[in-house]
C-alpha cells in the first residue's frame, strides 16, 4: 500500500550568523550558496573540488571551504545542512548524521529522503515567494514565476510567462550584480531558458530560481585561475541552440562594455543561429551611482570616460593613451584596474593629473558586501594594499568623488 503524500511544512529560516554546512561544490551548490550567503549564513563548504564560481566566493572570503571529502562530525554546530554532492552514498550519510543531530537537511539527489525541501524561490522587494510543487520542480518554478508577475504587474499568466520553447540564443546583460538590477526582459528570458551559460560576475542568485532540468554551464573567468576559452563558450552557445534548445548567455553588467558580447553574437550569426540581445545596466555607470557618486556634476565634470585597466600603461597590447587621460579634467571610471592601479595612478599624474585628485574604490558594487574606500591619486596604491581592495571593484577618479552623498 502506497503511503499517503504528506506535504512539507513551508517555513522561512533566519540563518544570519548561524552555521550552515554544504557538502558538495558542484553546480547545485553554485545555485544554492548565493541565497544562503545573502541571508547572512555562516557557511562551511566541504568538498574535494568546487566550480570556478564557487571558488570565487571562497577567494572573496564569503564562505569557508574545507577541500576534502565529507566526514562524520562535519555537521557539529550546524543549524541547517545541504547534501549536494554527486555521490548518493555521501548524501545519504550526511542526511543520517543530520537526522541524528536533529538538524534539518536537504538532499539534492533524492528530495524525498531529506528532512527539508528547497522551494522555488523569488524575491520581489520585501516579498519572498516560496513554492513547493509536490515533487514537480518545473511546476513549482512556473507557479513561482506567475506569482512574481502578479506582484510586478497584477497578472498571473504562467503559460505566457514561460512560453513555448524556441531555439536560439539570448545574450543577456545581468547588471552590476544585485539580482533586482537585471532588466525585466532579461529575467523573463532567463525563466524560459533550457541552458544558461553564466559568467562569474553575472547575478548568481538568479541561478537558484532555475528548475533542476536547466543546464548551467559555468563560464566563470577567475583572475589567474581556471577559465573557459572564448572559443569554447561560442561553441557551447551554437551547439545547444542547434540541439533545439533556448540558450541564455548571462553576463555581468552590459554585454558590450568590455564584455566580449559582440564576439558571441558574431559567432551565433556566423553559424546561422538566431540571436537576441538584451542590454544590461553597466557597472561603470550604475555602481558609482549606487555608491552615491555622480559621474558628472554641474560645474565639476562635463565628461566621463570609461577605461579598461586590465593592462598596465606601457604594455605592448594596451590601446589606452594614458598620457591623454592624464590631461582630462573630467571623470575617469576604471574597470578591471585594481591590480594595475599603482602604475595607472603614476601614469595619470605623469600625464598632468593633480595627485590630490580624489579616488573612490567601490568593491562588490550593488551587493550586500559592497565597500567604498576613498583616497586620492597620490595614495591610491598604498590604500589598495592597506585596505586589501579586491576585484571586482570599480575605480572612480575625479572631483565628483567629493560630491558623494550618503547611501
């Protein structure tokens, strides 16, 4: 006789400052970690290997990683646990330990044998939507999407929300990092995706909203770490679209501001694959504004120049005329420049920029972990070292920094 279905009791966990243990560092962990971290959880990750994006979270100091297999006792002190490894035996052992310690535990590969279930979640302002689909995650995601739209515009139209599957590629700008800053069109196309090819700087918490059947390809590019060659990314986009799938290429910021989006569009067009472009909110403009710094200000700056700082002045491959930039009076916004800031600041001063020009360093712009450090050109190199400023960070050079308002 089949046991009757007992619906899980849906509750919201307040995990701020509380230990959460995640076992497994693969694609499922990559989806779940952003929500835990955004909730302030003290996360311990136990896994022999992790994805590049998860490694980026570790490098940024957002969670602790023990690079080894799971061992009994790892759940000591935990309030919540997630068994997300690709080994059913390991997941079963984690659940068994959790049951013995009376710690609620999600089991990714066999939800029925965990003591907790992860709902399909969406956040719209102060409202969090959580839906359990009775064992059908696609249904839960569809209802969640409909409820979100009902909040956005008063309609509940799930069928239109997801639409019929259409093969092709959408190159989507995800904005500066916070999931609320992706465009409405970008979010709707993401909800219809069969495959998502995501960068490290794309809004990672949006991936947690995808159904388990959606393939996530991690195209993260870690500084001096593992990377997926651009040609390989192009090949994935074309290959999956030719399989009849709808592919979303999710990028940080805007795809065409130092994002190589044009190369990906060209690859799709050359292969005869339909491609849609969804602009994003570039971090070059949005991050300073969110940090209270206007790029232009009446009587202060009549120009704002966005510059890539990934190559040092004088590098044979650099296309930047740093001497000319040093003569400008307006605002300079430097992207990917943290490592080269000592040489860049020297070049700007040598080009004529006042060494007392204020500089703002905005780390993790738009995210809960955002940090703003203000200095000047004369001291920027020492400030970066003393304050341990790390990428991703936007650098604003100019008198507009003096007009920063409280945020």
